[in-house]
C-alpha cells in the first residue's frame, strides 16, 4: 500500500504557543480506498493530566474547529472535566491530504486513530455540533461512550442548508477545473457571502465536500444502537436554525427512545427548568431533548452551560462502561 506522509515543522496559522491547549500527535489511519495516511493531528487538550470525573470529546461542524466548543470548554474547565477538541484534516488546523473523501468512514478512521493514540481512561462523553453530530453519534456507539450530546444535528434527510446537493457537487467540480488561486478565491467569497467565518478557500471547499458526504439516513442504525445502550443522551436544537428545518429534527427525535422532551421559547432557560433537564439523566432515565424556539444554529455558544452541566450529570449518573476500540 502507498503511505502518504504530511508532516511539517511550523504550523501555518496556529502553534502550541498561540493557543495554550493545542497539541500535536502523529496519527496513522486508512482511507476508504485502502491507502495508509500518516499526518500530524492538531487537537485541543484542556487537561492533559486527566480528570477524575471524565473526558468530553468534541467533533466540530463544517466549517469548524475545536473553537466551536470554546464556551462549553470554559464551563468544563470550571467543572474540572477534561476536553479534547478534534480538528479534522483540511480544516485549517490539521493538514488535509490528497484524494481526501470526507466520508464518515474516513473521518472516523482519523478521529479513532487520534483517540487510540491518546489512550484516555475513564468515562467519556462525545459532543457533536452540526455536521459533527454524525461522528459523535458513531463514536459514542463504536467506543461505548457514557454520554452523547448532539447540538443542532442535521437530521435524517436533506435539509435547506445542503439542498440541492447537486448544486454543491457542481461547484466542487468547477473548483477542480479552475486554477487553485481562482478556485480558492471563489470558495472563500461564496462562504463569506453566506456568513460563515472561514480563513481560506481550502477550508471552504473541504467544508462543502464534507457536507456533500453526510450520511443522513445512515445515522438510523447508530441511533437504534444507542437506544439499546446504557449511555445518556442530550439533543439540543432550535427554531431559528438557518440551515436545518425544525420539523426535520422533530422527525428524527421519534427514532431516539426514552428521552424526556422540553420546549422553550427564549434562549435563557430558567434555572428550575435546567435542573429538570439535569434530573432526566438520573437513575435509569435516558436523557433529554431540548427545543428552543428563538435560538439559532449556534447553540454551542448560547446553551454552553446547559451542555457542559449535562456532561457532568452524565458522568455522575452513568454506569461504568469499558471503551470498545
């Protein structure tokens, strides 16, 4: 097999000096077509000495990075819970590689390789935001996590943010036909026009290609597996999400069993109601789904305290489980 190595000395835009919690680790994993890839993964580790309570792993959206979870991580720091922020290849922090497919198979192979290298002990919870929810879901099943949090998930069918996918595939084809400087300028302009905070055209094209390769209905088998597991679960979604229709998530919720549902109008959830949500993780209860009518696609910021506190509740109430590699 061909082995592709992507190692560099200085990182172009980040270094461990610029962000105190950023780390680098050499990982090896296999692509969907059987190539062996070796590259330097850049990830965030908020507490490398470990936490007696547990560790939360974050899977970012498209576009996105470990910084998608900075508000959640701030609260986790207060709770003395370790946070690991995965950065997928091609998304500014970790280098991409040639013929990258952006499918869940390839993404999972990469993130599992990183987690294998880290060898984290103790309780684990996996958080996904947007596109990253598919990977948090698959990881919670494959590694038998104590908890799963899905923030603004993308549902089981095509939503307005990727409709029609054929248009995105056409743009991807056009990008390959153009000189790199022109293609990158086109993608940077497109993504900034729709309000995404990105730095490069490469990040934009990788974001779009990863959205073209979402699994959608393929998530169902993993949802059904979590229903049979002893883990805890939190799903948070919004009524003013500009990318995913609320009815798509309500449809998807029907596949998740045993969750207590909460409806709220305002972003600020009253303390007594937050406690009721925390109580849904106690004993044999499975967890909660939380709908906030006047919230947006970025509940990783607006509901950061709720999410972090839910992770603590999952660790405090979850059964002892052995990670399954």
